[in-house]
C-alpha cells in the first residue's frame, strides 16, 4: 500500500506541475489578447472540452470525471485571465 500511495503522491505533484504550466499559457494569452472581450471564447472552451472528452475515451478514463474537472479548470482559467488582462490594462 505504501508504494501505491507514493505513486499517487508522485502523480499528484506532476499534475500540479502541469497545472502551473497551463496557467503560464493562460498568462501568455492575457498578454497577447488585444481586447477584454476576447478573453471568454465559448467556441474555444467547447473545443477544449471536446478534445478532453475524446482523449479520456481513448485512454479509458470516465469522461464524466474529466468533463467536470476540465469545466472547473477552464472556468477558473478564464476568470484568472480576466484578472491578468485587467491588471495589464489598468
């Protein structure tokens, strides 16, 4: 059991590292986008969620798990990008 828990803990650290990398891309998007209205892009959100669903199905991961996680992550990312965009333009 200790090995299983150590493996889970290692994966959790890797996931956090990947989330930090994703947030770096969100910060880049906030710097690049020319107007505030471009921050929320419903087409892009739907595209991301569809790609995650397809990847989940291909990997045998329940899509209802990743759908919920990614919905929350994308919404957090959009809110974070608004904060960064506004900070840049204030």
